[in-house]
């Protein structure tokens, strides 16, 4: 949509946005000023956009601005005569949006400038029209010099907060630039075929018939990667549970757990439930699967996912006719929910920094702080210590994170092994990732996958 200004103010939340750009400004204000997550803010705004093209535009703008925000901020700082006031955070979001369009999109320059000026009026700031025009037109004239100046600083060139760049560089001195570059790329859309309802080859045929190109995801038994993302409504049988959206790296957990009929399994920190569902798809004859999470909102997503996949009956039809038991509780406090029957398998998908999935959640770069990682490491240690006594002798605990930071991964597991003489970590023999003893690490983008860490802990 070009050549006209939106007619509704996007920032207050009282009115639906009229186009993708006004929706994007509202989302960016929520994320940059109010600290909301990108996913939550974007879902709220997209609901008011009827045109799929405008929904796609809003998503492209929001993800793009947040992906490149540190670089865009550096350039904007050179263009402003004086810093913006805190009450003008909406204008800041608008200017970042304009710069992103001029640098990274095929939007005609005159349209990007005109639309941005129109958004300033819609925000109730007609005085800012001149500022927007001046900043964006100055960038057009000086773009080569401004971009070159910003890119002399690796933190700006690679668009990451300095502390995170330094941490990744220290952890992966040979790969750090590649990792940070992958964080700024659009991730592939990967699917997991419901093994209860069909095979991968059969679903590939259904996709082809629907005009959707896909290929088997490497290292998975039921994973597929699409050539281009599509709305889930276009996926054949999605509503009927034929397939789920899940990255290939997350699909490795079910295989590593070595599931068999009759086993008792605990999925700790289970929500939103992708791995929970995968466990049941692979082995429907489990004696018990207990899913624990302390976030009731995310547990509702888990329940809806299980119902869509026909793994659990809806509540109104008598939920419970399934091997899944769902408990809202703190997994690190088992005395409040454990029945003292040991588990044969435990999956601990631990809370982590999310540094392996930044390409899917670019707002992590904005919201995550160094002190958060320290707190997460402490929580991971508490969870490991609390859940270990629940494991039967000869059982396996699979520790997983979507992080690439060693202190959350190999160093965390090594510390646990020092504290528990009855635990050992057998090597993960696999064709994916790289050894990170103890355990195995996938770096972001390897074989197209998200960054992930897995370690198997066996009880002697």
C-alpha cells in the first residue's frame, strides 16, 4: 500500500490499524517502548488487518526493523540534530521503519518517505512531518557514507548488542560472525508430519498437489522444510492435525529419548507443547506422559495443540482419555506435584536465553540482558538438581536448550555431573551439530536448523 496516509492512529490500541505500516508502527511502539514481546504485539495488530498482503507487510516490517535495530539506531543517531525525547518513542519507531524500507526493501524511496510522513500525521504529530522528511531525505543523499560509517563497528554491522556479540565471539571464535549473520536472516519454515496420521512422503505429495514446494528436513524422520513460508491455513490438513510447525532441531528431542511402549515420561517445562505432542506421535503406547509447566497461558496453547492433533479430547468431551496428564506447577518444586513414582525418561527443555532462535525472535536482542543469562543459568541448575531424583535407575534425562552459550549448555551439564556421582553423560552419536562434551551443539543455521543443545544424562 503506497501513496496515501493511514486514517487511524495506530498507537493507542482503541482502533484497528488500516494497513500494514500503521500496524507495524503500533507493534514497534509496544516492543521498543513498552517491552512487550514481538509475537504478542504483532498478533494483536494483525487481527485487525483483513487483507493478507497487509498482514504480510506488517510482519516483514516488524521483524525487519527489530532484526536490524542496532544498525538502524546508529544511523538514526547520525541523522538527528538532537536526541528524541522519551515521549517521542512513537516517532523513533516511525523513523526506524522508514530507514528499514529505504535500506532493505524494494519500496520506492518516494513512497517510503511519503508514507512515513503520513504516519506522523496519523500519530497526531503534524509538527514531526518535517522531521521525518528531513531525516529520510538526508539519508537518501548520504546513504553510502552513513552505512559505511555504521559498519565500521561490528556491533552495528552485525546488528547485535555489544555484550552479546562479545559473548558469542568468546564462545565461538571461529564461527561468531557466521552465527550473528545467521541471526539476521529469515528462518525457513519447517513442519513435523503427525506420524499417527501419515508419513512424510505421503504429505509431500499433498503439499505438491497444493502447489507448495518442500523437501525432507535433514536428520529428522517426519520433518519437512518449505521452500518458502506460507500461512498455516494453506497447509493441507493442518486444522485436522496432519502437520505442525516445528524447526528440525527441536524435532531431535523425541528421537534422543529412545521411547518405548509402557514407559513413564516427564516433560518438564513443557509449554507450548511442540515436543510433548511429538513424544506421543512417535510412541502412542506410553504408560504415562506428564507435562508440567508453571505458565497457565502457555499451557492453554499446549492443550489446544494436543486437541488439534487428536492426542487428547477437548475438555467438554471428557479430557483425560489420553496418556497425557497436564499440571500447572513449578517443575523445580516436585514436592508439589510428584506422586513418587519414578520416570523412565525425563525431558528438560530448560528455560534459556533463546540465543539459538534469535532469527525467529529478533526482539531477544532488545530484551535480553547479561543479568538475565546469569539468572537463567541458576534456574537451569535448580531444575536439574530437582528433577534428577525423579529418574528411575537406568533411566535417561534429556537436557535441551535453544541456546548457543556454553555456560547454559556444556558448562551447565559438566557442573551437574560434578555434583551427582550417580550420573554420567554418554556421547550423543549423531550426524548433526558438533561435539560439545558433554552433549552436542547445533549452531544457528547449520543444516538450516535453529541453534540447539542436547545432552543425555543417564542414571547409573
